[in-house]
C-alpha cells in the first residue's frame, strides 16, 4: 500500500535538495500575471458560475469535435464563450481581482448579445457584409471594442494596440505615403468585413482556436489531472540516475515529455523548474545558466510533437494540409534541437565540474513504468489516431477519451468527478489567452486581406533585399523577431504569415518551408525581451538575473535560430522537414540531417567555449566557421563572394574537415592547460 502512494510523493522529498519556496513561486506567478493577465480566484456562487460556464464550453467543443456543428455557428459560439469567461475571470485591473463587479458582468452579457444578434440574423445578416445597415455597424463596433478589451485583459495592451493600428491603416489608406497608400475603407465597409464575413475576426485563426487549440488544451488538462506531468518528471529523474550530468539531462528529457501535453513554454519551464532548479544548484550549475537551460527546455515544449504550440495548428489551416504533416515536418528539427541542447548540457557538466545529486526513488524505474507507463499511451494516442486516418479534431477527441479511460487503471490517477470537472474547467480556461489572441489577430488578417498589404509588404521586402533570398530570409527573420518581442507567439505567427511569408514564397521557397521558418522565429519570442516570459520565470526560480538568464537561454536555443535558415536557403533544406527536395531522393534527407547535426555540434562547442577541453580563441573561431559552413553555408558563401567578386560553390566537406581537425587537435592536447 505504501508503494501505491509513492507516485504521489513530492519529488522534492525524493531529491536531496532545497524546496523552491512559496515566496519564489508567488514571484513567478506575479511575473506570469504581469504578462498574461491577473486572473480572478473566485469562490462561492461566482466561482461555481464560472466553473459551470468553463465546463459547458469544454463539453460543447467536445461535442462539436464528434458531431457536426456548422462552421459559422461553431466560431461565433466559441468566441461568445471566450468573451464571457475573459470578462468574468480577468478583472479590468489587478486591484479589482477576486471579486465580480458589474463592469465585469455587463460587458460579458453585451458580448453574448452581439453574438446572438449575428446568429439570429442568419443568411440575411451575412449577405449584408458589403453593405451593412446602421444596426449592423453599431453592433459590430460594440463587438470589436469588447473584443479589444477582452484581449487587453487576457494578454495585455500590445495586441489591441496593434489591431487598432491596422484598423487605422485600413481607414487612412489614401492619406498614407507611397508605397503604403491604398484606396481606403469607411467604417461600415470595414466593420462588415471584420464582423460579418468569415475573413476577419471569425476567420482562419478563430476556426483553429475553436476546432483544435481548445481541444488540445482540454487534452493537456486531462493529462495533467491524471498525473501524467508528475510521472514524466519522476520517470526522467529515475532514468538519469546519480551522475554529475543527471540534473541537466533530467531537464532535457522531462521538457521533451512535458512539451507534448502542455504545448506551453512557460508552463513547462515552471513545472520542471520547481523540481530541477534545486538539483541544478546542488550539481554546481551557475544560476543564470541553470535558468537559461530551464527556459530552453520550456521553449522546446512549443517545438515538440505531438502538440507543438498553438501556432502550429494555424500552419495546417493556412496551408490546407493535415496537422499530421505539420508533426512530421517538426520531427527532425525537434530531434536536432534536443540533441544540441543535450550536448550543451554535457559540456556544462564538465565546465562547472558538476557533482552527483544523490537521490533514491521510492519506486524503481521498472516498477514506476509498469504502474504508470500508461501515460505514454495517452501521450501518443493523438498521433496514432491521426496515422489511422482520423481528422486532427477527432483524433484529439478520442485521445481525451483514451486518457480518461486509462486514468482508471490506478486509483490515485483516476479522473473521478471532482478531477474531471477540474480538467474540463481548466481546459477551457487554459485556451482563453490563445482564443482572444486569435480573435484579435483576425482584425489584422482581415485588414491585410482587404487592403492587399501582404503582397505590398512582400514586394517592399524583396526590393530592399535586391532579390536576394538570403537577405530576404534575414529581413523576414528580423521582422518576425521584432514583432515577436511585442506580441505572443500565436499573434506573431498570424501577423507574419500574412505579411512576410509571401516574400519568401515569391523567391521560390516552398510555402510549407516559409511558414515553418516564420513559426520557428515566432516561437523565439518566448526567450526574447520584453516578453521573455520563460527566462524571466526561470530566473525567478533560480535566483538569477532575468536578462543574463535570457542571454543564456539564447545560447541554449542556438538551433532554433539557425536551423530555420536551412529550410529556406539550402536546396536540400526541405529535407529537414521530411520532404524530398525537387529532383532529389531520400538520400538528400539523410545528407542534410547529417550536415546539420555536425554543424550544430560544432556551434554548441563554440557557444560553450568547450570541445574536448576548453577552447583557445583560435579553436573557437574555427568551430564557429565549421558550424556555419555546415548549417548556414549561404551566409559564408555570400561573404566570400562579396570579397572575391565571383560566384563560388562547395560541398559541406570544408566545414566537416575543419571541425574534425579541431577535435583531433584537442584530443592530442587534452592534458595541456588552456587559458580562457
């Protein structure tokens, strides 16, 4: 009986380490609230009402996944649920939290009234999109204002301000300087496009939010309530053993396992950080490096199949491909990301002289796996159902059913009514940030499609780049990164997918490669100030400096910065997305994967200033050159061509020879002292 309860034992009792204090966790919570809104903690009748609405929202979407709900009704009802919960659960300001006021309830009621008006109007309402009547315009303006306020409450000021900027752009077109000028649109035409059609607020982004994002958050909530997250951390701890590098390896493995069910960088960072931060400290990791590693692991959650981040679902919808195709495309980049991260961890263990962190699990690895290994089935179920041939929505629906059924294999994991209600409630609440972001981003998408800004912007970027694919990719990465500094990952991807992707596609990059390129750079907002939530949360846990921790996380996330350039700049690059290059074969996939792997290993050794021993300055420079020749040859090629004034071409052999030469030299001189 004692063994049966061992899984529920606090991991911090298993590990001989300090427990992250309540004060630290409160600081982390305040940091997250500063970025994502301070949610109400409602009790009594108010809490019951909000829980009831959230559970109803989850049940409705589970029904919609299994049955057939017309597209327009599904999107409108989804937004109605989102707005009422956003107003009830997120106060107008932090000082008004934990109690419902009339100014929280009234906007929610009005928001529902606007949706009822739209649904009640039926086909007559949608037919008036180009010439809405006066009441349509009034209701539409009220709805847009309520949406902007709900988004402000859940995600902060930036996304609403960006949306207002795009609305102004649509209305002031004739007054703008060339090349940004356009015909301009009056308020009725704009409101009709944004509110009435399915090309604005209720467009692709809301469709993905209503059909996939919320289902995956419900799926993640079911996994969490059944104890899957805790099992994955315990499993990683037991598997890594009592070695000096066990702490770092545990972070890498557990972040990969947790990334699937959470799909959230900051959630994974905090969950692992509460357990692993004390381990990393005892092992000898410097606190900023420990925080950077935790944040990099969290970033992997958004890159890792089967869930990835919310933006990944949008890739499938924008490109009209199966979500399973997106999962396949992310497979090799994810492996490369974690391989590079693992190499850096191994180097860190040597740099910091990591010590053993002794712990004795109350359940052995075999026993733990036998008793709780069914969580792996729950994690993989969604992919299995998609492989069988089910749609993504139906696959995640059945994966939720499987998770629910398997939870009853153990008494301590069973989703009994109390846990079930919590899972259904948290599933809907967890989708609110993404849902309001998607709806608000619909304003941006609507304006871009109405004004033709996407094609105009791509022409401007290509003109500035002089038609160079490399420069266009660099400019696009910079644009996505800058936008990602201000808005969440989902919004960053949506905005850049409609304004920046066309530039790459015009220059011959396959559309799927262009969108994956933008997706990866949008994800980097998780580790980029001022919205570097994952590193800031990790720094709060480890006690490090937030900005130094962010710099460390940049170092660890090196593959996420460079690998996307392989997609678009290397003729074989699409091989990393498991796509055979034009005129090529599967050999190209193997070759580009091998080249990129070797290049990332060289760049990891350069970034950590350690190969087989500490690098000399010359060795570090050679490793950098080797890595760039293997991962980013077009950059080196462009630099050399500009110097010598003629085209050159080469294979990956120079980079491979240089990297191997450095390692062979270090092997020969391993015992010689090296100064920094």
